[in-house]
């Protein structure tokens, strides 16, 4: 092969190599472009899918806005159960309405014929303060409707299941909750206060879960049914008292509500099932005494409360039946132990008698607690027992009992001279004030203060209606230390004029 032929052969081989190289390079690039094209197609498909979801959400919101707009044009109507309704939306204006809604959802009831309460639409029109551990919907019947908060807030202590609306609602898949602020004031500390009542096994289970979630909070427990198994709850309360009884103002109280179908003695055979579970709350020191007291009443425990107050631990126990709102038992028991103003207080058991006018229920509405007050104005704090609110044809008052600290004996003593039914306590002014009415023609305001170690009536106003020659006349009489000082004919005076005569005792508007 001559040199020219070789050059042509090498040139041809070079061209073939270049072509093969270009082909290989093109193959790599094509593969790369193919993969990029596939990725791009996937991105476009995802964007198209997101666009469809977005359009569906826009359509749903537009429909919701149209519904709201249509509702705004509709006049309000009232349902058979008292809810206001505007278009297809039920309006919530009060905490009682929200509680009623929660109850209807739990019982799977209809807010109107054919409309389940759990699936309806609602709009909140005011800020609300709800009771402790309140929730809307249950695990069995979750809320699956629409709840428009309209920019308002719901405040309270709610079971901790998350943040925002999750604290207030058990929600189903189709629930829509919007424009609502939920302010959960529940904490895990012993400073948290909770009031809760139970009347069913489901509520007992819910309470047990919450007690585990909040192991140290102070609690006032009301029990509306007496055939419940309360062993686990009683054990939990006893454990938290043992952990926290040294915390200032820490308390636990358990109150049993009377039932409408109690017999004449106020007793039901299944009461002891729930009541006796709490006999051990007082701890080892008082367990035997409390158990014996409950046993004497046939297992009937009405109220038990424990509190730590300025170094002192106390336990109040009330047993016995109720005849509607009047107690059939003669009194209740106060157990004390600890320190008081730096002095050791040996274990004490003090019996507190009721009066003939005693009304209301010890422990009801949070009463039954004790506060520190200088009751006899000797410069040392004593114990004031808040027994509760009472009312009758003669007016309304508060029931208190006083237990005085005897510094010489180093003991507490029941103070029987303390006035029984009171309108106002003014320890800063060293007096208490009460008010009552006898029939339609006699009304009285009395001021009590301590004289020679005992409470006596120091001042008194009495407004009396007397028959005149042609009509009734009204006379206001003023007394000091039970002696008449002055009488004034107030027949032609107005209320403000009468009040101005003795402004410091003008308690008629306050009853």
C-alpha cells in the first residue's frame, strides 16, 4: 500500500471514530434529555393535580361564603329548643348554649328534626368562658359540622389533646372550624384549679384520663350519680393530696349532689358504692375517724374537703341525708393538724353544729373551703368556714362558721357567738352585717362586733310598717347596743332619702 492509500485509510478511520464518538455523546445527552423530560412531565402532572385540589378548595370556600352571605340576608328564627337560626346556621350567644350543644352531640340528638347536632353549622357571636374540662364532641360522636367562631374566643381549662381548636373539639373527618380563638388556661402545676362534675361511667373514664394528664391540679369534684365505681378516681385524688398537701392553698374537695328521686330520708341503696371510695382521702391520721363517722350514717358521705392553709392541713367531713335543701344531720366534722403562725397544732377533731336556720349544701358551688381571718380582732388569724349561700322569704345570706385560735392553749376552738346568717363580712372594719325580713311589714339590718370577747349586736336599723288612720305609715328605728336611739317617719321619703339617713347601714339594696 502506497503512502497515499495509507493516509486515506487513516483519515477514513478517524472520521469513523469521530462519528462513533459523536453518536455516543448524542446517546448520553438523549438519555439525559429523556430523563429530564420525564421529570418535567411528573412535575406538570403534580401541578395539574394541585391545581384541581386548589380549584376544589376555592369552590368550597366560595360556596361557604355564598352560604354565609345568604345567611346574612335571612331573618333570625328560633328553633323549638331555643336556638336562634339564620338561614342554615345556628347561632351561639352564651356559654349555656354551647354546653347544651355539647350535651346534644354526646347524646346523638337532633338540633332540629332531621338535623343532627354533630353535623350542623354554627356561628359564635360572643366571647365565652366555659367550665373546666369542657369539650364539644366525644370519641364516639365527634363533631363533624361547621363551626364559625366569627373572630370570637372560647376560654377555659380544656383537656390537653393538642393546640388551638383541638383542645376544645373532638372532630371528625368532615369538620370545619374557622375564625375561632381557643384560650386554654389549663396547666400542669398545683396552682391550676379545676371544677368538674360526673354523672356517668363515660364521664368517669374521661375524668380519669384528665387526672392522669394533670396530676397535680387542685380540684373540686361534684358527683351526680351514686352507683358509679369511683375507686380509681378516689385513689388518684388521695395520691395527689399526699404529693401536694404542703403547697399553700392546695385543696381537694368531693361533693355528692342530691338526686330528685331520693326517698323521704334522702337515701338510695346504691349511694355507698361511690361514696365509700373517698373515705381514705383524709390520710392515715384521720382514716379511722372518717370511716367510723361514715359508718354511723350507713355509708352516707355528703362532702369531704381537704386543704393546706398557712402550714395547717385540715379535712372537713359532712355525712347524713338531706331533705331537699335542709340538712337532717346536726352538724359536720373538722380535723386539723400542722402549724399555725409558727406553733405546732396537735391533731384536733372539732364538731361544728348547724343552726335551726341552716340551709343550702356544704361543698356546693365550691363552698366548704376555709380561709384565714382575724375573726375576734385579737391580732391573730383564725379559721372562717364558708358553708354556702342560702335564701328564703326573709332575704338571702351566706352561712359561715368561726373557729378561733386560742394562743394560750395552742388549740383551735369553735366560736359559737359568731353571727350565723350574714350579708357582708367586713373584718377590716371589725364588724359583720346581716339583714332579714319578718313578713311584709318588718325589715331589719344588724351590725355585729366583738365586745368583751363575744359578738354582740352593736347597731341596728328596723323599718316597720304600721297601720295609720287612713293608710300605712313607715317608721325607721335606729338602735345602739339594743337600745333605741331615734325613730324617723319615712312614709313620704324616697329610697335614696331613707338611705341617706344612715348610709353606713344602708344594706337594703344589697340583699
